[in-house]
């Protein structure tokens, strides 16, 4: 029986209810062992829009649908927003959540694709400043890459709200994110437990990373550092899947040396690995994702997919709800926490119903 460990990651504590959000898709792993969890930034990715959604999130989803007063402080305001990379399903889902919550508050938002590029995001922020938006939500690819543009916004009196990622300067109203290193540590704990229980304490691991994302590199490094102390777990190969399923699949296809486990920093890489493993008939190799949400990963866990073993649960709706609440508090003159890290957990076949209601 797999155990479930929950990790609270917080500076400002929020009671997290894992609520669902529709997950568009383009591209995209199974188990036993202990559940756990805690950064998509690029994060993570989730469901496939080509598949019918057959469930919804558990928890207080209806709370997120509660009526918001028409005279709330965000009503009529214009929000500029750049997200790190819409090509990642989880980010695409988060973009949809941000748009949906804007409707609830009666404000306008345009979510632009940063395409994992500092220069692109900088130009987007500068254009938002020129357009005179009331606030800007930024999911930066790197902690410093958009600094000059964001400083222009601050100088113009436009408040900056950081989500999913980080900004190294202390000028944002708030940062709504999750602890990236802890994500890697939680996945390492899960993998170690799995290896000890199922592989006699020895495993060769392939890591799929995303080098252009600071968030993902932090997850990768924390995971590797944590498993290094195990003794029986060896990371034999690390490939940059660039947040892309096809590249993740190609990476796994081209690895000749035998391996037991694939760990991906994002779900797109995980699903690319699954497709490659299934094509090679390697059903004994298990895939672990450091960030996922939605029907695709949860259905796979419920149905005990032969490869997709477990994932860190990162609910995009929670980030969207939290950043809008922070913006509302700010414009109402209330104190806003400088940082809020959402709560995370590891889902597997033993506990997936804790996070998703299946029809």
C-alpha cells in the first residue's frame, strides 16, 4: 500500500483545494510506492484536449465559483499577462484558468505566450506599459531576464504580480508560485521508496529536463542531489526535452543503455517518454512527472498505465485564484503576502481519487 505524504510549502499559508481547470493540449506515465509532493513552471503540464475530460477536481471547487461582487476592486480593470510557454499543456491550462477567473471579477486580461524567451517577454511587458494596463501578471522564464521591462512598469506606477516563477528584485506586489527544489526532493523521496520496494534498491535513471526554464532546472538539480545519497540509484543520462513530447520521445528512443526509470521535470516530457517506451515494448520502465494536473495524467494513474507511475500534483486553478485574490486585496488597500507557495502532493494509483473525481 502506498503511503501519501503531503508537504506544505509556504511563506504565506493558503489552504489549498485542488480544483480543476480545462487543459488544452498538443503533446505529453504508473505505480506503486509512496505518495508525496510540493515548481512550471514551466511547470508542469497536464491534460490532452484531444481526449474527453471524464472527471473533475475534488475539494472545494464550488468555492472557486462563488459569486464575486460586481463592484469588486478589479471590476473593469485591464490586466496584461505573459506566461512562460503556452506550448506546455500545464501552462496552457493555467492561461485558461487566468482568463476564466478574470470573467468572474469582471476585468479584462490578455495572456501572451512568452515562448520561453526573455526578450519576447520583455517586449510584451513594455507593450503592456505603453498600453496603460492597470496591472501586469508575469510568469518569467528566468528570474532576471525581464527585469528592465518590469522596472519600467514599476516606474510607471503599474503593479507587477509574479506567478509560477520568480523575480530576483523585491518590487513585485506578490509572488504566487511553489517551491521548485522541494518538488525535486518530493519526487526523489517517492522514487527512492519505489526503487527500494520494487527494484531491490537499485535503478538506472534517465532525467528529462528543460534547460531554458530556471524553475525546471531547480527541480532537476534538487532531484539529483537527493537521489545521489541513496547509493543504489544512478542517473545515467540527462536530456533536454525542451518541454516537448516529440523531443522527449526521441530522447528516450535514442538511449541504448538499459534503464529502469524516467523522471521528467514537466509532463510533456513524461508523456513523450511513455510513447517511446510503449513503442519499444518497455512496459517495465516507469515514468515519473514532476508536475501535472488534469484528466490525462489522472486517468492514466486510475487505469494503472503500465508506464506512467506517479506525478507531482500542481493545480493551475489554485495559482489563478490566488493571484487574483492578491490583486483584489492590493487594489482594496489590504496587506498582501510577499510570497505564497501552494501546497503540492504526489499522486499515484493508490491516491489519485484524492485529487480527481471520476465519472
